[in-house]
């Protein structure tokens, strides 16, 4: 996969997205791996865990309409758009990542939620094992 480039506040970051599907649980993980240029050993990982659609795959890889409370309207969220990568980087920086240190993987749905999106439609409904 080819690394893509994004510049934020005079810093150059490289990133790549990779999807993984667990067919038994129908769970899909789209992982965003971000590096500060020249620091490939300390990437920031952001994982977007959702249900998997058998036709389109991970909904955020192709674009999925989410309600945004700030506008009161639905907006198609596609993680291939740089504005979402930028938001993930800024969130990682806020959480203490500086590109030269390691950080636990971040929850991508939490990031989208903090941006004002209702992500409840993307969450995986777990079966209640007590029934």
C-alpha cells in the first residue's frame, strides 16, 4: 500500500489505511496508521471498529451518512478524506502523541463522536449471553 502525505502545522505526516474483517463476528476494523515523517517506529494507530457490510465492506471506507449534531443534518463520512485524517492526528496530539513516542491505539468512533457525529448506527450489537 502506498503511504499518503498530509501536512499539519508545518509537520509532514504519512499515513495508510488497512481493513480487516472478522467474518465470524461480522466485525470490521479499519485501521489508520499515521507516522510523523522520518519516525516510522512510533506510529499512531486509530481503529474504527464497526459492523461489516457483505457488499460494501467497512462503511466508513466508502462513505456512510452520519447525523451531525452541530448542523442537525446527515453528512457522509468517508475516512479517505483528508479532513478526517487531520482530525485523528489532532486528537492523537491532544492525547499525548507527538510522533516520536508510542501511544495505545485510539478508538476512531470516539474521535468521530467528539466531532459531533452520532456513531451509534455503526456500533456492533453484542448478543446478550445471559438469555
